[in-house]
């Protein structure tokens, strides 16, 4: 696939299923170059084997949730001010009705059990900021007085002056004139969204104060939510689960911060049992390395763990739960895949869906299970699993991957290499058609506690299309191989992780004569940028390097990054000696490899100064170096940035490799 083929990468979001199991709804999303944003709509598919039909004509509809009776669908759509609001449409189609008018938009919501109202989370801007006073420009706002140890977040900006609070609002009635369209394509650029009208309902704010909230679930006449307090002195990853009365009469703690957990997701089973996905924050309350996210059931205010945090990893981004009677379905990240598991109240675990898939969302009702998955050939599909047999095959209900497949896909070959210390390093090799030999690019993922997977990956496919063999692995420090695999690089970054990526590169080249070991390059982003910078300071075989959005100087990360209050402390330590021992900036003087530094202007995760200082050091010492800065983008450029910027980034990367590691 080529750079502009990212338009063909259609993802499928978390689905929902009707209470009687007769149909499912889901949303798609894809980059659109003409609109220069992600576009997507809602779809409905009748089960067990209907043809998917488009329900809405919005440009970025997402997050559909069926009402308890299955008659209506609530979802998020941007309003006239580009703020996401809750809209409601009849499950058979029709005109969506706008239900909320939150000034900063809605981030999460849930139906009440009787289907008459919603609970939702929305940020509440301080008066005089973020457009709350017409005509008051951001540069004319009052100064910000900050007293907490954190004050901003990547992709958002300042946080203390716009805490996220919980609201309730009545659910509107809907029109029932159906609108259906077969799943032949996604909404075109010249089509208009379906009409909408605002329902004048008043939202009631249930939480107040400086703390922020995330996730909502109804428990009788209360709303459960996760409370996150801005710390005055020291970062604390513990969160509390609170129940707030719908009538505003008060609140209670369901799980106290004293339980020592960092809670990521909460839901309520049909019998009223409260379940959470959470990890232990450790004795210092900042232990997030390979955090061991596990499923817990809350009993009398005490969470009881149901899954083994050492071997089952429920921490994948977007991980959530669904209920099949008393059983809970969860997503387990393992060896580059994300499988669907069934967990009983007794803690017994069985596999529902496995194989070469990455499950990104799921729902179940009436003995049927639907899951949104990514595969080696498709960025997103919806599948049906009936019976939930161990490792059973799934029926694919959609064909969204056909467009990407037509553009040319190289299915990677899986490989395990024994490293220099005998440790197995698992990864993949993707290469062009033909005998080669092909120049080789070593790719390194971010995280560190993340992983490459089996899903169709545009970063690899674009390089293969340009004539490169791509080698990528999950070295120690990665997710999906047990907690010890992920924690071993704690205060030892640039040691066994460095060895693993190099050993995998050499093993892949030795195993395939089509890979030219005399022509190699290296690139990576975030932690991958860190390790790329570390490698080229210690290994000079590479014709060129690309360092993207890198964690390059731990010494300045504190006080600049939105995670600087704990990330560097945990991963590299706090002493000057430990920091220098693991800092790419401390060894930049050893770099002779031509280096392309790529960064985003609004990256608050790995701030721009990480890139500019590293680039300046390379230039001052005479190392060939170039710097590319994307305006208006944050740390998520490669995944969620403006589509035109994503294509321009690919063009710049291919130009760099064409100059320093030509494929022909």
C-alpha cells in the first residue's frame, strides 16, 4: 500500500448487540484526505448473517450504545461547534436527535436501566476560558495559577481549569423513519450528514470540585464513576470508585483510594455486581510499569481479583468488559494478539476467540457474541462468535478490508530468534515480492510497555511497497509476554531491550537471503525513538536513522511532559547517575549515523524540546541531521493526526530513505 492508501484503512469500533441477539450496531472510521479528518458512520447488521447497512450520514459518528430495550441507539457526533454530543436515533434508522449541549463536549456516556436518561462525562471550563466568553481570545485570558504536580495532558492541554464532571439528562424521543444503505462504502465527501435537531433538556451536574471523573455506569439510582484527584505535591496513580445519587442527594465511596488501585474501567453486571479493570499502584503509588491490569469484582467495598495479573494482560488501550450472564468477557493481550476470554465469578478462565486477531471491542446477548477485530489482512471487521467454544472459529460479517487488500498487502512472516543470552525474541518480517536482496529497516515500537501485533500496519506496509524489508519485534520491556518480560528494563533501559532488537535483526537477516544485511536503517517513535537514538550511539552499522517523538532526555522530561511527574522516575530512576546511564542525550556525542528527527509541535507527552535539543546537539557536532516539525499535531500524529499530515510524514520518511538507503 502507498501513503494515500490510508484512506482504505477502515477501523471498526466497539460494537453493541440487541438484548434479543437479533442485530448488532457498530461504528466505522477512516482517514479522509479531502476532509482532512477521520470520518465514519453507524452501521447495523442483522444476526446471524445479514448484510451490514449504514444507519447514519454523519461525518464522524462513534460509540453506539443500544437502549436497554434495543429500540434506540445513542452515539457521539460533533455539533455545529465541533464538540462531541450525544445523539439518539431509532434502531431502525431515521433522523438523529441531539440530546446534549455540553460546552466542551461529551467524552463518555451510559444509558439508565429504564432507558429514560443518560449519565455522561463532560469537562466544565472555568468561566472566561476556552470560548466561554464570546470574543475573549485565549491570549487575553487571565493567567493560570497552578498548584498541583500536573497541569496538562497530551491531546488536550491544560486540565486544572476544566475538570471532567458527571451529569444526567433525560433521553429524547426519536423519529422512526428508517434510513438504510448497504455496506458498500463509507460516506463520500460530497454527501451531507442526516439532519438533526436539539432537544431542550436540562442536564443536571452531579459532581463538583477540582477532581476529574471518567467512565459512568448506573447502579440502581446511583451513577458509578472513577475519581481522579490532582495531587498537590507528589504524583499518585491511585483512583477511587464513587457512587453518586442520581437525584443529587449525595455520594459514597465504593472502592477507596486506600485500596491502592488504579482503576481504568467500571461496569455493572445484570445482577448488580460491580466489576472493574484495575492495577496495583504499588507501595509508592506510581508503579505503572507492566501494571498488571486485572479483572476484579467488588464485594462489600473490597475488590476481589479474578484474573492472574502476571500472565493475563487486560491493559490494552480500549479494553473493557461485557457480560454473558454471570460471566465476564475481557480482552487479553498476548504475543502480538488480543484474544477474547471468558472469566467466571470463581476466576475460571477460558478462551472465546483467539487466532490471528486483535480484538478491539465486544458485546454479547442471548448467547451470541460479536467482536470488532483487526487481522493481518484487514484494519477492522465485525465477527460473530456463537457458543463461545474454546478457540472456536468466528464468522466475519463485514468486508471492510477489501479496499486495503486491493492496494497490495504483504502478510508478515512470524519469527522467534534466540538472543545472545538465550532469551527468545518474538517478532515479524515483512518484505516485498521477489528474491531481493532488499535493504532492511529495523522498526521499534513505542511504550515501552506496548507491542507490535498481527494487525494490518500502515507503517510497515508503506515501507514494503517502497521496496524495503521491515524487521520488527517485541523486545523485553514490551507487553504481551507476562509482567516480568515488561518489568525487566525498569531502571535498565538500553540494556537487554537494546540487545533484543539487534539480535532479532541479525537473526532475521541470517534466516532469509532476501534481506541485505549490508544495507540497514533504523527508525522508531516515542520509546522507539528513545531506543533508536540509543542504538545509533552504540552501533554504527546503520545507513540512516529516523527518531520520532522520542523520549530523549530524561533529565528534562520532569517538568515538561504530561507524564514527567512519574514516568522517568519509574523507568530510569531519579539519581543523576542513573539518568545519565540511560539517557540518549548523554551519549549523543557518539552518534555518527545520519539522523532524521521528526516531532509534533503540540506533543505534550514527549515535548518538542526533546527533539530540538537532540537535533541541535547533532548539528553542533557535525552529524548529518534534519528536523521535521508538524504544526497542530500531538503525540498521536501517526495514529490519529490529520490525514494530510500523515501522508506528508510518509512522503518525508520515504524521501529520507531514498537518499540514505535507496531501495533500488
